[in-house]
């Protein structure tokens, strides 16, 4: 007994608890492979949503339909993103500190913003949204495919 009156766990029970904790931590840190269609679906929904939103500003005849398509695509993108995060179990903002982060994970998300801003200059808001949407869709697709390949390597 210790000073509080509680008994100490024996060394075997403590070692078993520690092994169990380490096994759970390792399982949580190991990325799981996403379904093969998920990165493609995320990329297409992102590109379609923002491109339709941008095109809705250019053509008043199809404006209502394009806005509806954009809303459906962007809602689907949120759902697909949630599915990907839920499937993986953990959704960190940045790579763990003990791993080396590449330009692919740090710099690539800025590319759609740059493309959108560059397209905004000559083509206005329509061009900016279309450029951002298509580029963001491609980046989303590429990052999802990369995460999927990394998960396959570790499993």
C-alpha cells in the first residue's frame, strides 16, 4: 500500500498496460488507405463547384442552374472530406514534428490561390473562381492520391 491506501499495480500489469498503450498509439499514427475513388471524387467536386460558381457570374441565362450545381458540388466536397477524415481517424493540420515535411504538403495548397488571383486580373471574378476551382481540384486530387500511396506503403 502507498500513503493514500491504494495498492500499487504489480510490474507485470504495469508493463502490459504500457505495451497496450504503445500499440494503440502506433495504430492511431499509422495512416489507413482511403477508397481509390475518394481523391478523384474530391478533386472533381472541388473543380466543378468553384468552376460552376465562377461561370454563374458570366452567363445570366444559366445562373440559377450553375449556382445550384455549385452548391451541390461544394456540399458533396464537404461530405467527401468528412468521409476521408473519418476514415483516417485523425486529421492533423500539419505533418508530425518528427517527420520531414515536403513542399508538396506545405506549398502546394497555395497554388490554387495564386492561379485564382492571376486569372482574376484579366478575366475578373469569373476567371478567378474558375481558375481557383480547377487548380484546387487538381491539387486536392494529387494530395489525396499521395496520401493514399503513403498509406499503402505503410500497411
